[in-house]
C-alpha cells in the first residue's frame, strides 16, 4: 500500500477507468465491499459503480482464487448483446450475428499504445487520449473509498 497504493489504487483503478470509458457517463457512486480476513492487505474486494446514465458496473478483484482460472474477464451486457473478453486474449459474443470470434489476439492491455498516444498528444499539442476530467473523476471516486 505504501508503494503504488495497493491493489485498489494501483491496479483495480484501471478497471474503473475502463468501465467509465465503456459507460461514457460520469460516476455517480462507487462502493466497495472488502473480504474481512486476517490478511491485512485487503486485496479481495468488489466494487459497485453507478453512472449518471443509469449504467451499472461491478469489478470483482479476488486474490483468493486459483492461479489456473482466467485472471481477467470482462463481460458487457447491453442492448440484448453480450461480449466476454478473457485475459485480453479471447472474445466471445452473443446476439452479434456478424461478429467473427476467431480469437486471433495476443494479449494486449493497451499500455504501450496509451503511453504513445499520451506522448504524441504532448508533442503535438493535442488533447490527452483520456480526458483529464475523467482521470480526476475516477481517482477522486477511488480516494473517497479509502478515506
């Protein structure tokens, strides 16, 4: 927690960013439910997020599972369609007739392209690839959880 802020600030925050991006709507409420254990790290928790457009999101950050289970899974339910991404490598959809789910992905979480777009924005005087107000909104929402 002293270096990097722990799992909530240092890692789960990126999933809050992702849900904020997918909802394309401001965060109204962010709540946390933490597993109470003798483990002082408190790195097993669930986040519940509500957005101004009525969207909701849940982030399950579990450190108490088995290492052979897929580490990261994203599921989006919207307009009678479902998209599931596993480990940023496999994608499966339901309700999307012309979607080719051949899973040709190598794992890519976007860090390199995000950093490149940020540097390009600075060099070219363009807008940040992630609007600054969204970065502050997400961080304030998370910091309010730990106060």
